[in-house]
C-alpha cells in the first residue's frame, strides 16, 4: 500500500495538494500559488492514507516540511518491529528523533507482544525470572499482584491494533 500525504499551505488563500513521493511534492510545491499569484513556500504536512502503523509512525515523527522525506524513506525501508520501537521510544518514552531513527538497535525500549501485564507476569514466572518455583506452589501465586508490581516499570499501549507491553530504559 502506498502512503499518501497532503501539503496544506499555511496561506489560507492557496490550495493544497496530495503526494506520495518527494519528487511529486517538489513538482507540485514549485507550482503552488495563492489567489494573488504569489508563490506558496510553507506547508503543513498531513498523513492522509496508508498502513495503520505508518499513520502511528507519522504521529510520533511529528511530520513537517523539513522531515517528511526521511519519513517516507522510513515507511518504505523499516520493518514493523523498527516502526514500533520508534513509535514507543519517541512517542511514549520521550526520546529524541535522532537517538532512535539512526540506530534501530538502540535498546532503549523492551517490547513484549502481549495483551496485559498479567500475561507478562505469567511469562516471567514461566521463564524463571523469579527463580525456580515448584509447580505445586506456582498455582498459588498472585499473578495480579505481580502484574501490579510490573506496572511500575512497564506500560501498555496499542499500535495499529496490536497490544504491546513496553519498558523504557
């Protein structure tokens, strides 16, 4: 699926245009004029159509006239995991764009594809992160209490309809 953006002029007497590539933007922006024949130079860039995860990426990216070309490159080149990491690191954890965009393995975010903190608590117990717990005792564990404790360090989010649990480093 292609990603469609819209360049909305800040000049209210000018019309915007849709585009999918940097080349289309440059060609249409060069021809943009307002009702008085003056060139339009400043545009607000808006996400219009594309994959749901790319819409979330656009929100975290804070699309603008100066960075949309890099955004379009990321949409075409990054896999879903890298997009999720960026969205969480920048949009949820408050990391800077440059810290995350340049280094996909920055390790700033731990992500688990689970629906709830309780599922994460159960997985941590199963993996032995709380030590070796005999099966006869494990059934008496209060997973909700463990989930509440995990909630101090972990948070839940939904990106493109997918529930994720994450922790910012």
